[in-house]
C-alpha cells in the first residue's frame, strides 16, 4: 500500500474511499447513482414540519449534552415498544451526531490500545477506521454468501470462536446488516451471546436498519437476549427510518455506566448537534406502528423492482432480507470476475453506478468479496425504472 503524505500511521490505509470515486463518476457520466445509500424521496411531513417550526426558536441553541429530554424519552418509548427493552431516559440514553458518532465515541471510550474487536465482514466502512482511531485491532469473521444465490448469508461458528482471544474486548455487530442485507436470527444471536458471555465481551450493536426488514423477517435486538442487556450498547439513527440521512441524529442506549463512558468521549467530539432536528426526530419516533410497517413495505417493493431488474440483466442477485441494498455476483457478465473493474466500467457500459463490495472487507480477505457488487434501491420509481432499463444493456 502506498503511504499517504501527512496522514498519521493510525489512518494509513483509510485515505481514499471508493464512494467518492463512484459518485464523481456518476456525475461526470450522467449515470444513475445506485452507489451511496440515501433515499431520493422526502421523510414524513409529521417529522419535517416539526423541524421547520423549530428553526428560529430557542431550539437553535446548544441542546443539553445528552440530548433534549423529549428525544431521550421518545428513544426509550420506541425501544420499549419495538424491542421490549426498558431504558431510563435520564442516564441510559445518549443522543449523538448520527449512528456514526455513537459508534466512534463508544469505541474511543471503551478500547485501550491493542484491544481487539470481533466484527463480521463485509462491514460498514466506518468501523475499521473508528477501531483504528481508538487504537484497537479488528478481528474479522467472514459472512459467506449463499452458494447458489438462493438463501441467506451465514457464518461459521468455529471461525467466530477462533476470532476471540484473551485480548478481545468487544463484539461489534450490525443487524440488519449493511452491505449484505442479512438479518441475524435469534439462533445466530444466541451463538454470539454465548461467546460474549464466555469471553466477558462488551457488545456494540448497530441497528440503524431495525425497521427496514422485509418478507416477515424479524429484527431481534442483541440487547434483548438473556444476559445481554447488561453488557450491550445499542445504536440507532433517524436517518434510515425517516429518510433524513443528512440530519445525523442518532442515539445509543445501554446500562448507565457504559453510556456514561460513551458520553465522556462524545462530549469532546461534537458535544451536541442538530438542535431543531431533535424535537422532529422525537415526533417521528412517536409515530404509530403503521408508519414503521409502511416504510418497510415501501422499501420491499423497491427491493423487488431492483432485484427483478438485476436478474433480468443476467446478474445473479442475493435478495436482501432488509436494508437499502442488494448484492450481485458479477462473474457472468465480467469475465475476470472483478467487481471493482465492473463498477469502474459500468457507467460507460450501462449508465449506472454501483459500489464494489470488496471495499467492505478487511484488506487481508479482499479476495472473498472480489466478485460482489452492491446496488442501492432506496430510490424513486423513475430512478429505479431508468436504472433497470439501462441495466438491460449488459445482456
Ligand atoms: C447509514 C449507516 C450508518 C450511519 O448512520 P448515521 O446516523 O448517518 O451516522 C451506520 N451504520 C450503518 C450500518 C449504516 O448503513
């Protein structure tokens, strides 16, 4: 790997992201951008109107460090309603600058240099960088795609157990999972819980896609398993649930001493953020169950449109159980089987942009994701329709 000038040793290897390259390529070529995962349709008016009304009021000033009381209460109520877990808004809920800050602050707060973090790959791109910033070491466990394309992503429990060492401090989990669209089952979570208990690990679980689950698949919070609440920090975010990814309002919930540790790091990262957006997210979290069911149904329909289009374009597609993303195997349409090469050429071949899944793997295991590519389907009917039409050119 070439050394990037000025960049600290901790951050060597995190210099450039393929997202920036692909988004620039989309703009330069007029391609349909199914790379980055953000919706191109607005959030619910019940949420947006509260934010508009809050601007120009006292809500524009610094909110309280842990977040406004209404939002902390709404996060706790929402947890109780959907996961059955009770959190005290006073000291078990912390509002953060998106899930990203919650995760980074937790890792900075909990890890000492050399502490190891067990995490599934492919993994969300901020994880490895945040662990590195905290001086920790990533121990990746590979999720394997279903061999025929039909079926679920799985992991080998032996591989998981082998990844834990006496230096392991924390298990970093993401369910529903980006980029695979996997929802961890209760049985899989029980395997993880057993490891956490036997190795006395803390668990940090990123559940930002908790509501975006399809086909009757069921999200189970890791904190809801027996013996887990006391050692688990659960991260959530408004971005994905309310179509407001630019707002960066997230939260982290857990036992008071763990949340207090996270707050110590968080107060010196951003201190606070999004004053007028916090009451709006509180209103969103209080929406009736029907809202949360409807977002999932709407996204399931978009998933079906894209999955059908990809299959018709000759790409074997692994239909996701949740999230914004579908994964394809490019080998039938890309003779060298290289997803990165495929993505770089896709704008010229078909006028569409996607992201090579290889970037979500630990560099040592990159070969395992070489043939995979991620497409986002959180897009309007027109955009998805145009993308599907263009992808036919691959045939
Ligand atoms: C989008 C995403 C995030 C980031 O959430 P923010 O609230 O925007 O910081 C975190 N984790 C995963 C898995 C994501 O897909």
